[in-house]
C-alpha cells in the first residue's frame, strides 16, 4: 500500500525497501520505502510501530535522514524532495531507528 503512495506520477527509476525489526531487547518493527522518479524527485515513506517515546530518529549509514514524532507507539511520515536533498541510498545500506542515542530498530535497504 505504501509503495503506491511513493511512486511518483512519472514513474520510478529506483526503489528500495528496508524492513525494520527490534534490536537490543526492543520489540518494535517497521518499514522504510525509498524511490527516485525519472525526473530525480526522491520520495520516502516511513512506518514504525511498537515503539515508545515521543520521537524517533531515522539513520542510514550513520547519516540522519529525519526525525519523526511518535504517538501511541506508532510513527509515520511521507515526503518528496528534489533530487540530492537526501543521502544517496543504495541496496545494502544500513538503516537504524534511534531514540536517545540508542538503536531500537534496524534493517538493510534492498531492491523493492
């Protein structure tokens, strides 16, 4: 379902997905979808569940992507930016969700 939201109108050139699971005793989960349109617009969709706190920071290969608010154990965010505004994601890149400096969810981008 989220994939249909992030596919830009002019088609997708590259799409990646990271399935996130809990680490270090945390039991949350989530997904991150990333796509680049034929014109270079970058779209990202984030869906997290089963997490505590008020905010979560999303990292890829040690670079901050975005901070998302958490409400009732869930977080979600979708946005599209002009090309070059986000780190250059590739298949195999590590993705982490952190709270207060601690990794609570992790995954790896793969071709979506």
